[in-house]
């Protein structure tokens, strides 16, 4: 097996006196698709927000491609990482948020082009072509000059995915991307994620409540409960055959409709 592209080592996170993560150990391998499930407040979103440098661990290490994300070497010592180090190490990570985070004053094409041009300093013509390709891939090739306010929630979320893909990430993070959508729009967004999972070789981590979807695409499922990984294994092992009582109670909520 190849080396992990991401490793969490004894990662803790507290907000004041509230301990959200309590010693997370996790390896994510290249091209691996991981679904993270669990009740609200269990720490699911915090795990991926730390990887995107939106939250800093209280203690522990996160290693990306052999480099410590939150710490850097200086004068023979490991110190807190500066902004440049964080930006450089997280450069191959993309994230799709629950609430889209699109720039309202930009067209959807401009939204997709902004980061590669201004952050990665890529050639504008090349980025323009790639952005069009990705918007076409998510079914929005006819909306290039529309603004976010002119789109449905599902369309906005597909723009957010195209924007992340334009950056050509090695790791893609999805934070409950269907939870803010009207039920009739969920399917179109999941279909795009399914296409990415099946046809792209990037690693993916999906925080989700869509159990059937997790069964369909995930190589591994993590069940977080009270800040720890209470269960992990294949999607079939965790969702269909686990004997963990807390997990069974959690899953029952989705199957007793």
C-alpha cells in the first residue's frame, strides 16, 4: 500500500472548556474515499476544517505529504506554522462548504477563475479554459455569465464543486454539502460527487448524513461520537453490520422514516 497522503496523530481540539476532538488517529491514502458520519457536535466538521487550516488543533499533528501542517522547523526547533507555511502545505486541498461561499459580485465563471489566478498565479487563459471545462462537467456550461443570485441552491453547490476542481486538488473535502438544500435538489449534487468519486484519482473526505450515498461511494466510513472515532471500516461493515449500540441508534434515525 502507498504512503498516506494525510495523517492525523493524536489530534485534540477544544473550544474553551469544550473538548470537541479527543485524540484522533487517522490515515488518508491517495485516491481513498472516506465518509465521516455521526451525530451533531461529534467533531465531524472540525476534522476537515483543521485540514483546511480553518481551525487549529489544540494538540497533536496533521501531516500532509510528509510535511507537518501546523508546525514548521526553525533554528532546529518545531514552532507554530506561519501563514506562508500553512498556505503552501494546504495548496493541494480543496473544500466544498455547506453554504457555497460564492462571491455574489462575480459571475460563476469568475468565481471559478479567481483562486487559480490570484492564489496560484496561473495563466489566465489556461484557467479560463479549465474553468469552462469544469462548469460544463457539473452541468452548468450554459450559465457561465450568470451570477450566484440567479441560480438555485443545487446549482450554486455545483459551482462550488467546479471551483474546487479548477484548483486540481489532491484532496477534496465536502462538508455536509446537501444539508442546506431543498430535498428535490439533493440528487443533482450527489450525482456530481458520485462522478468525481468514480472518475478522479484524488482523495475525498465527505462529512455526510446521506447513508445510502456513503454505502455507494466510500472506501471507508468513520463514525464519530463524542469526539472520538468510535467505529471505522468499510461502508458495508460500518453501516450494515456494526454491533456498536451508539452507531445503531444513530443509524436508526435514518431508517425509521
